[in-house]
C-alpha cells in the first residue's frame, strides 16, 4: 500500500488533535508516515504510532523555532523526496496552509485546502469541501502531481489503530531562504483553560443579543459546564465585548464542532460561513423570525438570559 505523508502539529511533543484526525483519514488512502519537526519531535512517536503511523520521521533542528515556515517546508520536501508518497496531508491552520502551498509549488503539484472529508478514488484521493459559505458541497481530486491536501479540524473522528511507528531521523538540508525571516520574540497566549476554538468538539457562541461584555459571563458559564470553547459573532467583537481571536465567521475563524450553540445570534451570512459545517447546531434567540433558525437542528425561541442559565444548571445537575 502506498505511503501518505502526514505533517504533525505538536507543542513540545504533545500531538494536537487535528493531526490524529489526519492519521485516521490517511489510513483510508494508504499507510501514514508522520513528519514531526522541532523541539520534542521524538516524543510524538508513541501517540502517532497509537493512531496508525507506520513510520515517524523526526528532525529537531533549531531552525524550526528560530525562523518562519521555510525550514518546515524544506523538511517536508525532504520527507517527500525520501518517501515518494501518494499524498501529503497537512492540518488547515494558517501556518499549515502556507506550508502546504509552498510545498505544492516546489513539487509541481495541485493543492486542495480546507477539505472536510477524504476518500480513496480510482485516480487518487477524493476530497470533500464546503463552498460558497457552506451552501454547496464539492468533491475534488488533484490532476497533476502528488496531491497536497489541508484538512479542517473536526472533520473526522479520531480512531486509534496501533501501528509500528518506527522512528527515523530525517536528514534536512535547509535552503538559502530558510533563514530569511527570523523570529525575534514570542509572547505566550494567556490560557483560559478552555479548548482551542478551531479544535473544540463543542462551541458556545454569543452575539448582539448578549448586550454587553459583562454579560458574556453567561455564555462562558455554559461553555465551562460543557467543556466547550467560547465564540462570538462579528457584531459582538466589533462592539468590543469579546476578543477578535474568538470571532466565528467569514472574517474570523471557521469552526466545525460536533455541537455549536448560538446564543443571541441572528444568523447573518458572515457568521454562518464560519459555522455551517458544525455537526449539530442549536440556536437560542427571542426573535422567532431570526435567519439562524433556518439553519439549525434545534431552536429555542426565548430570552437567552433565562434559557442559557437554566441549560447550564441542567448540564451541571446531570454531570453531578
């Protein structure tokens, strides 16, 4: 069976969930070969092997942390040259898409970004994408070169499938452009203790109906009871009620959780574009005519300040 390169997204050896999803998808079209770069790369092997990686190529050179993107592209190209894979899969983060695009140019291949599913085809992998603000679903395949595909988080359930996970050192020769942009400083993001918005299985979002920054505590309480991430509509962000880093929508982040709860959000197309691929959508809005109700699986017509606290208490009671 052909090998499939999987770019590993990890933090000091802790493998992030989107990579485990990629391994699940990669097994549909071949044998996953993981590429782990940077500090802690070797520590990823156990988790990667548990989820189907037959081989783990590692490189922990300082260049991956000291410089932007290009060293990682050099490494992924070295892995490509060593393996001659049937496809290359990369998580659909901002960095991941830049790495994938640069690699595709270098190896003369087509690229598909933001896939939400992947299956084997007679002429190569077939990727499913959501198009035009998720109003349409398309199936595409690469017609030139080795397919390079980025996949959105939460597109597949993580399925353990123990494999050999043999660790091999990856020999990388960095290009002249690898040191062109140096990282001069880093500021760690302040942790809220909640999951990352784009990776969370559950997202609870608030919009204009929250009516003030101080009222977002109601949204946060429900999110915390569910172990969810907190999102916000553009209206709430523009009003200064919540950080832009939490904005869901066309000019914010796209999410695809198992459960999306929209509270006080009317359902403008800009917001829908960022969450329409959620598996189950629940809306709470006192306006029975709000456009969001055309999209949802379950709708509650009511005042969010009455409904959301009751829902939070019910979740806590059932958990307790």
